[in-house]
C-alpha cells in the first residue's frame, strides 16, 4: 500500500513540474514585444487621471486615448504610447536601463 501512494505522489510531482515548465515557456514567449499589433506610436503630452484619458501627440495629430485608471498609472508625460488599429493602448515597453555616469 505504501508503494502505491508513494508512486502516486511522485507522479503528481512530476506532472506539476512538467506543467509548470511548459507554462513558464509560454509566458516567456508572450513577454516579447509584438510589433505586428502596433498601428501608431505617439508621445503622451497630458494625462487626466480623474477621467481616465491621456492626450497623445501622434504624427497625424492629437488624440484622446481612453484607458483604465490603473493602466494610466503606468505612464508619465513624455512616455511613448503604442496603440493598435482599434485605438486601444498597448502595454508599455520595458525601459532600457540608463548608462552609469
């Protein structure tokens, strides 16, 4: 009886490790930037956190871009904002570290 429970426990542990490694591989590939979705890139000129929009200067003109207030907290004035073809903001790209002085 102990042999069966020990073997079942080992099987569950192996299954969890294999599943976890498979899922971590999926998340690593999803973290890469997807430039195919980007329709336009602009620079944020003003943010209204109370109403949940940012004013963004694109090459074609200024746009009001609505977004969730929590998502709006990720951006500051002067950041680049990438939008898709429907006008939805895409997640910000990771900033490159500044070189030491």
